[in-house]
C-alpha cells in the first residue's frame, strides 16, 4: 500500500510509452514515401500551436470522396450493383417490366442495351429502386443488402473493399481533432446506414447526391417518403456547392480520386493558409485495379495533368501503399466516439 | 514539497466540489416549475447508463428553431430588418428602384404598400439583397451588419436579444453530449456567420432556408456565387425534410415556438423511445412580447391546441423564465469546444 503512488506512476509511464509507440506511425499501411511524408508534415503544421500554419480545431474540416477514394468502384459503382440486385428482387411486383425498357434489358442481363438509353434510362432504374418508399424502409433495404451482397470479382463484402490506408488517414485526422466528412457523388441515403460502422463517420457528416423527400402523415403518424425526383447531384461543381450548403465553411484538406473531385480539391486548396489536396491514383492491377484517363468509372485525367501545378499529392496505390484492403481488424480500426 | 501530493488532492477535491455546485442547477434562469423539471427529467433519463430510456451519445440529436425560440422575432424577423437596411444601403447603385415596385415603396418607408405585392414582392426584395455576390462577400455583409445594427424598439444589438434560458438549455444539452442543431426558416447563410460566437453552434450544425449557389472561376480563382433562386424553404413540412437531409437521423429533442415548428416537433416526438418536444410560448409583454394565435409573425395556434395530446412542454415565458435576455455574461456562456 505504501508504494501505491509509485506503482501508479509506473503504470502511467508505461501506458504513456505504449501510447507513444502506437502513435509513432499513424499511417502504417503507407510506405515511407513523399506522399505519406507530405500528409504528416501538413497535419503537424496545422495542429502545432506554435506553428505559423496553425488552424484551430473548429476549422479543421477534411472532406473525402467515397467511391474509389475510400472503397473500390470497379468494375462499376457499388450503388449500381445494388440497383441491379434490387431491380431483380422487386421485378415480380412489376409484371410490366419484361416489356418495358430499360427494365427488360436489365432483367435479361443485357446491361449494355439498358445503358443505351443514356442518362434517362439510368435515372429510371435508380428511381424505380430508390424511390417510392419511406426513408426508414430504404434504410433497411440498404442495411440488409450491404450485410450480405458480395463483389462480383473478389467475392468480398463491399464493406471489406475499403482501403486500409485511407481508414488510417481518417483515424489520424480525427485523432488530430479534424471533423471528417464524406462528399460523394453517390446517394447520401445509400451511404449513411453504414458509414458510422465502417468508417467511423456519422450520418450528419455524410454528403452525397439525393432525391427529394416529402413529409407525409399516414394514420396520423409522420413519415418521410422518397420521391422519384432528383434533389441534388453531388459531383464536379456540385461538390463545393454541397460542401458550402452542408458544412458552411471551406475544408482545409480534401481527398479524391477522379475528375469528379477536381472542383472539391480546387475549392479546398485555393483557400488561404496551408491546405492539403490528395488524389488516389489507381495504379495497382494486381492488388486492386489500374485505371485513370480512359476509364468510364472514376476517370482521372485533368486531375493528373494539374496536380503538380495545384500542389496536390498524387498517391500512387502501387508505390505508396503497402496494404490495400482492410482486414478483420475493421472493428477496432473504425470505432467512433 | 513533502506535502505536494496532499495539496494536489485538496485542490482536486475543491475544484470538484465547485464544479458540482455549478452543475447543480444547469438552468438557473428557469423557475423551478413543471417545464424545467420535465426537461431535466428527460435529459437525466436519456443520459443515465442504467436507465431503460438511455440513448447513446451519438444519437443525442437536439434541434432548435431560431426566430422566436433562441432570439426575438418581433416586431418582424431580424432578417427582414436586415433586408430593409440593406436595400437602403445599396439603393444608390439602383437608380431604377424609385420607379419600380416593391423597391419604391420600401425606399419611401411604406412597408405596407411593399408587402401588398405578396410573396413575389418579398422574394424580389430578398433576392435583390441576398443574391448576386459571392458567399464570402455575403458573409462579410452579415458580419458587419450584425455587429452594429440595433433593434428598433429596444435599441439593443440583435445578438443581445437572445434568450438566456434557451442558451442555458443549449449549454446543458451540449454538456450532456448532445449534438445541437439550429433548424430555422431563416436563411442558412444569414445565421452561420454568428451562431458559433453567439450560441456556440458551429456552421455545419446550422440548417435553414437557402438560395442556390454556383461554382465559378474568376481569373482562375474559384468562388461560390449566390443566385437569385430559392433552393429550399425550411419551414413547416420542410423542417423534417431538411433534418433528414442534413443530419440523417431523427432528433430526440426539438425546441420551437411557432406553428412553423409543428412538423419538426411532431417528427421528433413520434420516434421510438423517450422524446422531448418544447414550445416557447411568448406571454410576457413586459419583458419581451406576448403573441400567439393571431400574430402574423411566429403564429402559434395548432401547436397550442395539440401540445397536451402530443406530450409537448409549453414553456410560458412569463411564468417559467426568471430572466429573458442574455447579459454581458454572453462571452463566457457561449464559448464552444
């Protein structure tokens, strides 16, 4: 008993040392290349109180694209695969679909013919699967699907096709008192049911494309009903607009992977003071995919051309990441507040 | 030196006791009536870990209306007074206005004639003053105005016409790990420049009505430009829609004062589990204003009729509040994280 203060002190010192050791490398899945060094240098400069680049915690806003930046987007966007699964699931309730494009082609498995209808056809497929139910019902549909649906090429759950290095970045920024947002071209209500669990990002920090909703009483009980009408398309020029609408201030760091993120990166890095822009370049056909200028999904061309003059870091997946996918460690890596 | 651990212990005990004394009454400007007791009982039930009504911190979402709930809205909304001031300020740049309604009437001081043009006239006045500049320029206009403009009847700054009891509620909820949002019919960009300073609520937790914005490059530098087109009207049925869009989950507590808040209260309190709805009833003509069913601003009629059956607390300003306005203590009361 006499030595209790001493033993407490020892415990304290040991845990501090252990914590420091853990903190020593916040980004273990990143190789020690320029990309990693630049990210860490940025974070240290904006968080050190005596730094000329210091930014108060309240202004430490970071935005991440989702498809291709936090999880895989090949061979097509996950939400498109959800849409197709969902179409097949509800087809029995739509006896008219076998005689109606673009549904007929989808049900026959001919996606090329379905896509021939262009944007109008795609909008019809999306609305048929994403609208017409309450927000609560849609949430359940997404939760059920994401729990079991598997990637056509890897057979992994989609939530296992999340990039470990990017998760480490999110956790690192959160530990440094950044408020982290997702700003995605994907559907806001398609992401929110699982972003807290998978990324540690709560629904109110998820921004995306949306359809309109309507407040409605049914037997005196209120519901929000999803309508087949676009509310906002959160891509390209839409991203800074949505950032302003939802967050109300300019991020100091932005992370993307395609030209759909160009304006978000541009908006973020043209603010005053030190800023960080990072583009994930998919260069790893062995571990993931390799695509950029000519890809229909996640095209990256202008972003590659301008990265140097804009001061954006291009993270080369093959060279800069020593690990791509999250593993079973997911639960511990992504626990949130 | 020998007694250092002991003196540290004493300091610790004393500060703990002082903190407990301060914490003893989190709502000192509320009289000890049923309203206050119900609020505290709710908060204690949802935050006590062993309570059947326990809610995890991540789900502790509270929403507050602004006009008439957090600050005064009589004789007319503050934003309308801003609009009129602004019209007079920029009138010299609009030589056509003296011959053009509704501007001509406003410049002559005949608001009744201006209002005769109905919603279309009001929209024209709002767009003429709120659109056509960058978001940064508009923010500066608001910051400059709110720093000096004074209420026509009290001669106070508008930010001094904030209700101390409601600020105490915000601080109390924040201390209990609630995430507090403003959900107002007022303009989102009219509030965000000062809500952090005055209420301790950061811009990303402010939801309101909005006009459209456009991403634009000028000499290679990006700007967001405010367009003369309504984006969203955040009132009545719009409030639950906006809550879902911005927050992505249902609040467990909502605070309003007019029938414009009815659906927000209804949406909040029809969720499962324990919920809190509170309506501020303006009953104090001496210290503030007394108005409800027949007022053109902040009309409260259906809310009064249904409060009892819906289980909403009606806070009677005259009976329940021992103090109305914030005082010079503002800075210490509203500091944020």
